[in-house]
């Protein structure tokens, strides 16, 4: 046996062993001529510059960075077939399977917030399946676990979200490249069997500079997304195998329906455009000093609640709009929402 740089075992097959092998034991290696290769369809992005069918994506961040909320926002955009993070086009409404091993007690509230934030309809949720466990990708029962998971799958799947990678690889040495190769083989089995993208939610290392564990995961990923918080929360493209890395996206976490949702702020260039062109700013300037709820502004402007909240978040971030709770002595909730306004002394000059 030999090992490559990532500890992947490679069997040395002798002529005697090859001659004695039964035909059904031989792997089916598909071969293509150059012309056949060029005739294949180009990569079809399901979510532009993030993933296509059969991709492996790793989304990671430190505890409290907001990585799970970003994953939920992605799920909502996929179910509805709407743009994700105000930047990434979703090709069509997608079927999503979310397999969870963490935060099970809060799942109901998180999905309720997701439904309200994205205005999801029953038809959208018909494309969702939630699994209250994760398939095991490493231990001695991994093949059986994967088989059971596949047998229980009732709907087609475009995106399988596994939350978390650590729980799905119980017993694996996280820094062990050989163990990582086995976990990745389990993930590829699910990819091939379901014909979907697999998204692994994982943790950042202690330094917050990369995902935790072996570099084999980074090498295998088609896309790596880092969620970080350093004064401002950001979503960064750490790796994109089949495209150019996109600009870092800023976001906030806002209270909604007993849980929280993502408010996307955009990248620096788009923020500058929003500050000068956002129609919501014009509306607020007409009544300087007067406080408005985001729902009221959405109705007045004929905008969706999500688009209104995103515009308000951008303007607050830029310092063009003030924001405060209706009752500063109480925590934010549906009964104690934020109010937005422009200072009366600045309204005429904005």
C-alpha cells in the first residue's frame, strides 16, 4: 500500500490479483474521447457562483458568527427560487433536505422566522424535508447509515445540508487526513446517489483563519464559505473551484418571529450605490424626525419586507438613517420592533 499527500490509500494491484478478479468486482470507469468531453454540457449553476449539482460545499465559522442563520437564509432562497444574499441567482426553486444534529429545540422557531422573512408559501415548503439526525459518514456503520438515509429519502434533492460536519463524522480524527478521506468518500456517496450538492456546516479553527481540521476538506470542496465576525459580520468566499471569488458580503442578524434572520448589507461598492439611490431614503427625507416601522415603509413604497429591511440596514450601516427600539427598556421582539428616522436637523440637507 502507498499513501498520497492526503493519506489516501492506493492499492498496488499485481497481475495475479488482476487475473483472479471477477468481472463484477471491477469498477466501472467511464472513458471519453476529447470530442465527447467537449460535447458535454457546461457546468449548470443551481446557485450562481456557489454550487451546482454534484458539488461539495463547506460553510464554516466560529460559534456565534451566524453561520447557521446564513445557511437558513440560503435554504429559504433555494426553496423560493429567489436571489440569495441580494447577489447570487437561484436557477429555479430547489428541493432541499436539511439534516440537523444541533439546535433541534429551536428548529420550529427558525423555520417560522424563515417563512415570514422570505414570504414562503406552502408550495415552497413542499420542496423541503427536515431530518432530525445526520447520516454517519465515517464510522464502521457509515455504509449502513448512508443506505438507511437514502432509503428514507422521500423527495428529490438538489441540496443536502448536513448540520454539522463534526456530528456526521463521529469518531473521525478531525486532523487526520486518512480519516478525512473516508468522511469525504461518504459525502461523495450521498452526492452520487442523490444527484445533489452536499453542504457541510462546520466550525472555524481557533485562530479563525480557516475551517477546523484536515486540509483534505479544503482540497475536496468545490466552494468554501467563511462566516466571520470582527466588528461587522461577513460572508467570505474562501475557495471557488469553478469561478472567480466574489466580493465579501456584509450582513446583520435581526430578531424575527421568536428567532432571527439575516439582513444582507451587500459589498462596499453596492453599499455606496444604495446610499445615494435607495428609494427608501427619499421617503424618510420627506418627514425628517418622524419615526417609521419597516412594515409601514414597505407598504408605502410597494416593496417586499425583505427588500425594505435590507435597504434600511444599509442606510443604518452608512449612518444615513437612525434606528432604535420602540421601547429601549425592553428587548427586540415582534411587539417591540425597531423604528427608523432621519434627524430633523439633517433632513433638508440629506
